[in-house]
């Protein structure tokens, strides 16, 4: 059984076609401009190829694992084929499981719920909250931010050497920072973890859209990522890796699909036999559209040629870094140094500017979408800024808790769908704003920083 898919007519000398490439937005200064989406680290635009594949399947939509009819059988086959596609994309080992979730956050919370009793968890303070916070029921050791990749490995080795060597342990580490874009030494950290009897989970939310991720090559135990950062919409995610802890754990959600057999007992209770496959943690009707969109994105990126995609993105990274380096008032944030390898994610501050004000001006006056705030990585951003929460001025950080104002940063992020023109417009806008100032004043309105006049036009 199969459904039609879009033709793989992609070229690498230009960005991959994405939805929204021709969307125009109004400027507070008058007129419209094509929107420059430079917030890929939050949610990347969907690839046109992915959207077309999903649209081709939509008329055949049916219930998964729950019907004898043709459309149900086709949808079930599509769902399980998508699982195999994701496993291939990640270089999974034969015994690994691919569990579909809602997001990276959901994936890591699932793994946290499956930890063996007494498990120790080691996590750097530099993690995104999705991988920093799920371990509430475990013994957690938070590691200080390293300033070199070698220091990261040494810090982990020292912490692991001091742990109870007889109990289970898990290391959680990002592949690429959602704040600085810097690549972490995943293979070396995995070797350190295994040398001390620990396992390791890779948060690949920012890595998978930009670089090939191979579980076997990196020698990690699990990988987690989100579809909405991999050019696939609809709110699905993946946890892939070793099956034993997942099989031994209680189902993440109890319900249909996770259960193999349910029977009433003579005493009036219920006996349940749970699945031992990935279905054990996929209770309820699955998000087949979201799952298929992830698989379609995996295929699209693979067929486009990841090496060539990486080469083109690195050209954009170099252009942005050189462009920002030419503006003395701009400071790019970095843990491992200005020349550290990174994906298309850079955060910076501008001397004399409130970051929320600057980001609002980029949007209102130039039609450029970036993000400002603490990027759901509060400890890391505050470490990089050398600051504690404080009042930065009129426009507060969107990430701030009620009543709290935080000094924050601006993040620009891009990828396979970013045109060169958007990068040049961004750099030109930065130079103009720093040199000439914003053409409007800005204020906080319903938690957003907006122009004082003409806010309704933005």
C-alpha cells in the first residue's frame, strides 16, 4: 500500500523550498515586505516537499492500528514505515526502538519517567529547559558551564568518577546549543559516560536539522528531537534508542494502544499486559499526520544531500559572523570561543540597546523575525551575559516570570530554507539600527514590545 509523494526536485545551490517564502508583512514605516523568517531555532518553516507529501496522504487518512478497512490499513502501514524511515535517518541499531512523542520535551520527560530506581542524572547547566528540567524524580548533578570542549569532557569525567559506581546513571547533553549554536563533543562525552558505566541521551533538537545524526556512530544510548525544528509541522517528536529501560518502565501513558491484553479479575480488579514494543509508550490514537511529516522531512533532507546542505549553511554562518563582527557595538555570545564550530544559530547583544527593543525594530521596520529573551535556557544565557535578573529598560524579556525583568539577548537562526537575501537584509538592518537608531519608539503591550504608534499595523 502506498500514497503519492512529491517529486524530489531540489537543488542545493539555492535554499530548499519552504512554506511562507512569499508571505509579505506590513512595515510600521509604510508598505509591505517579504517576511524574513530568521527564527528557525524556535520553529523552522515546513519544507514544501513535506507539505506536499502530507497533502497527498490526507485523502487516505484513517485510524492507525485500529481498523480492518483499507484506509486504516494504509495509514497503519504508513505510520510504521515512517518509524523505519526515522530509524534509518538516525542510524539506529537493530535492537533500538523509535517512540513517537509530541516533542523533544515530551521525549525527555518520557525517558525521565523510565529511569531505573536510584538513577543518577548528570546534566550541564547549559542545557535547554527541555533537557535541564525533566529529571525531578532522580538524583541530579548539575554541572557548571564549560568554556572549552575539552573542559566539558573533563568536567563530566570528574563528576562521574565521584558517583556511586554501582547504580544506574544517565548523562544528558545537547548536540548543538539553542543559544550559541555551538557543537558539543558528543562522541567524546559518550565515551566518558560509558567508561564510567553511565548511559547518555542526546538532545538533538538543534543538531538534527543541521547535521546528520547517527546513533551508532556517536555511540549514544538515546536521541530526542522535534519535528517542528526539522521542517515538519504538527507537533510530533521522537525518542529513539535502547529498549531495555523503556520496556522495564511503566507505560508513559496508560490506555488503548499501550495495552496488549486487559482482563477483569475475579476480585473485581483489572489485569493488564502491556506491549513491549514502542507501542508501550504510545497510548491513544497516534498523530499519524505529524509522524508522517517527520518521516517526509527525514527523506527530503537525506535526498537533498546533507553534506551539501551543511556546506551551504556554513557559508551563511560565516557571512553572519563576519557581518556582525564588523559592528563594534555587537557582541556575539559564545561558550567555546568565537571560532567554535556551530550551526545556524547565533545570539548577541547590542551595546546601548535593550534587546527586546532591537528585535521589535527588526520586525516592525524591516520585516525580519528573530527572537529575543532567554531562549528557555535561562542559566546559560545569564552565564554568558554575566548577569542576574534585572530591569533592562522599558521592554521586558518575554521569557521573564511575572514581576521579573531580565537582561536578555537577541537570537538569529536559519537553515536549509533561508535565502541569501534574508541574511543580507538582516545584516543591513543591524548596521542601520546601530548607526542611525530606530525610526520609532517602542513600548510594552500585552507582554510584547511594539511601536508606540501604528502598533495595529504590525
